């Protein structure tokens, strides 16, 4: 009978450890998702800022006219 009680106690300890581990992993996952969500918002903001930027006042090489001595 003592063998079964020892075995039950061991199983209870394992279940307790697993529950604690799952809670810790879940907490880590929630934190990571928060960071990912924040980064996505920042990326969208940067992308919209890049789209809204004014074009450069410098002409591209294909738009430049050749100097008169050519």
C-alpha cells in the first residue's frame, strides 16, 4: 500500500510541476505576443511615414539634362 501512496505522491508532484511550467510558458507567450503586436504597430507606422515622404528635390540620373558641352 505504501508503494501506491508513494507513486501517487510522485505523480501529484509531477502534475504540480507541469502546471507551474505551463503557467510560466503561457506567461512568456503572452509577453512575446505583446512585443510582436507592438512591433507590428511600429512597422505599420514606419511604412506609412515612408509612403508619405516627399520625393527628393534632386533629379534622378535619367531625368538630368546633359551639360551643354556634350
